[in-house]
């Protein structure tokens, strides 16, 4: 049994460390996908998620210092016994001299004049597509989306998302250790499911 005084000292030390850790840990935004719409447009399955709070305060500060940041988007198309995954990255850059933004979306680059318009893009106008060659249009699919905020986008982050797929396949402690070695990223929960109906094929 530890003496009462020693217990009190240890408790004080642990409490102090916990407070310092909380104060030194950045507060990340609660990035979320609140809903999504999905439909066929000609040969493309079009997914339009509603993304709220894409960047935390710290990530915005990183962006406006001139370093690129990103939102990673994972889409899953689901039917009985099968899941088709699609990974896309939306890169946001800020020019500190012109005070303008450049957003590299999955369907092309956009020049944007202010931060509010960047937020509006994620909330109302972000489009992800999948060609019918990759997704059987005669089947009915359920679709869900999650997104991840990436604070610091380094050169190695511009590689394919094969690392994310490896991470998902690693069990238990191996997966945890793998994640610790990767750049900090905050993932949302999955969105509610949306249905992509089948369509006739010409």
C-alpha cells in the first residue's frame, strides 16, 4: 500500500500531465458527411456528398501559411456480397501573394477567391464520379461516403491511396502501429446510406 501522501503526489503529477497533454493537443474539426445524393448521368454514377467543417482551425492556419492541405474522400458502392471502393483526394492550395485559393477537385481544378466559397464547394458542389465500366449499371447499389482531413500535405502524400487500403486490412496492434507512422488525419463517420438505382443499358 502506498502512503497517503505519496498517493496524493502521484495523483497531482498524473493530473498535471493530463492537463498539459490536453492543452498541447490541437482541436480538430468534427468533419462530417451529413447526407449525399447519387444518380446516373449517362455512363457516370455521380455522387454528391454534403461535407461540413472540412478543416479545423489548425488546418486552416496551415493552409493560409501557404502549405497545401487536403480532404480525402472514400466512397463505397455496396451490393449483396460485394463492395466497390473509390478513393479521391481534394487538394486545396492558397497563394499568400494573391490571397486566392486553388482547389484540385476530382473533376478538375477551380480558382476560388475566398475561404467561404471553398467551404461552400465542399458543402454543396463537390462531385465524385464512377464510370459504368467500373460499376455494373444493371445492379442496384447502396452508397456511403466518409472523408478525412489531412493537415499537412507532403510530397509522399501525393502517392496513391494504396496505403489506406493496406491499413484497413491490417488487424489489431499491427494496424494501430501502421497508423501511428502516417501523417495525422481525422476521419468522419460514414454518411447515411443512399441508393443508386439500376438503369437500362443501351
